[in-house]
C-alpha cells in the first residue's frame, strides 16, 4: 500500500537511524554471543547472548514512555467509516485478526480510504459487513492509525443508524509513510558490527580451540551443497542458505536440523535460533546443568505460521528483521518470535506445541 495523500513525507531523522543501528547491533551481538559462547563453552557469554535482547527491549520500552504519554494526551478524532471489504487473516482463540478496507469520512476533511487490521471477537464478526457504517477514531496527525470503536457513545451510535456514505476513490488511499532503505541498511550494518565485535573480542579463545584440537574432531565441518552450507562442531552447528531460499519453505528447516543431528550423537540442545536464511543450534556441553531439549522435537510445521502472525498482526507494518528462538529458561520449552521495524519491536511466545500463549505488540 502506497501513500498517496494525507501522509507526511518520510524523514530519516538521526534518532531513527541511530535506533536502527543500535537495534541491529543488539541482534548481531546476541546471535554471535550465543554461537561463540557455545563453541568456547563460556557460560557468561552464552547467558549474555540470551539476556541482551531482553534488556534492550526493556530499555526501548522505557525510553518510549514519554512519547506514548504525549500521544495519549492528544484527543483522537472521531468519524464515521464505511466497510468496503473485510477478511480474516488467521489467528487462534475467540479474537481473530481481521483486515478491513475502510472509507473514513471526517466531519471537517475529505473522505479517504485506509486499510487496517484489528482483532474482532468471533461472536461480533457477523455485525461487520461490507457497506456497513461504523464509528472509528484516529490520532489527528496520523490518519492511517484508524481503530474501530466497538462501543460508541449514544450520540455517535445515533449517527450510525441513519448514515449513508459514498466510497472514497482508490487514489485517496492513506497509509503510513514508508521508511525506505536507509533504515534497513543501518540496521544491517549494526548487525554486522555487533557480530564482528564479539568475534574479535573472543578470537583468541576461538583460535586456541582450533590449534589444540588434535586429533581432529570426529565431527568435521562439511559443505552439503552449493545452495546451503552446513558447519558442525562438537558444541554447535549452523546452516546457511543461499539467495532465494528461506527456512520458512516447507520442509527446509527440518532437513537442516536432520543434517546437524541425523546420524551424529550431538545430544540435546541449549538453544535453537532461526532467521530467514541462517539456522544456529548450540548443543549442551558435557557436564552442563543448563535446561536442555531435543531439537528434533520442535513443532517445525508451526514455525511459518508463527512468523507470519508476528510480522502481520502485532503492529509492525514494515518488518525489517525477524528471529525465532527456542530455549528452556524455566523448565518448559518456550518459542519466541521477535520482529523489528519502523514502528518498534514486537514479539509473540508459544509453547512446545507451537500454540501462542503471549503477544506483545509494537508500541
């Protein structure tokens, strides 16, 4: 969806670029710390890789409190809107995400079209029909952030009863201004810098392990094909895919896990981290007391749906990066999908069967 009218021009402010660079740096540092910590068997480094995203997320949330307070103090505009079309896009439970195409008709401005996604209870879903009129609210400076008012005031409810609205033309479509490629570039640069810093800081430990590995480990690095690369050591394994491939493709992730654990006695895993074209598994070192799990027991068939829900229903409309992490932190297996974009960070958590148990939308 492109911005045609009503949206301010895109500005890559220094603060936004710095935030993107820092977010990418945290992701790169965390992933590198997990892998390097597993290889050199450094528990503090491994724990740092697990805890750094959580600490950064908390700081990011606290830093945004003043902005959210200012935005909450501004009274939203209320207007009538007509449903052009709607369709459910999945979800579980009594509330399901529904994508609406609306014509919004403010009292003091021209009507415009907008697409939104909002959770609707299954019981209330029959009340929403094409050509139906309802009440919406939106911030004065962001008309694309429209939310349906499920229980309008009596005054607006009376207006809905006799209202007749005309459809706004397609060119009047309003959406959030695109961020372009600059923010994505600095985030990717931050990811590379974060990973490089960890590797440089612990290069001596990594090289010492390679120099003292005599005789060679019975599990040798191997290249499986020209389109994917598999590297396995006694403590970790990684699989990287070539261009045009994704671990969300059917069966791709399970084949990669089998290539790491199939005929090798690798034992249980401490963590499994999945990105678009990179899989990292840190295996449990001998004698460790950390909580472990069998990587082959994960519900891989649920991963594409979890990533799809995280990138489409949590308020991140232009996702730039996503990461899925499976780990046992408190006795039970937790699958967490984090996604970042111009709107901030969002995440969802699922249990060991892939059932969503918690959603944290972008704010």
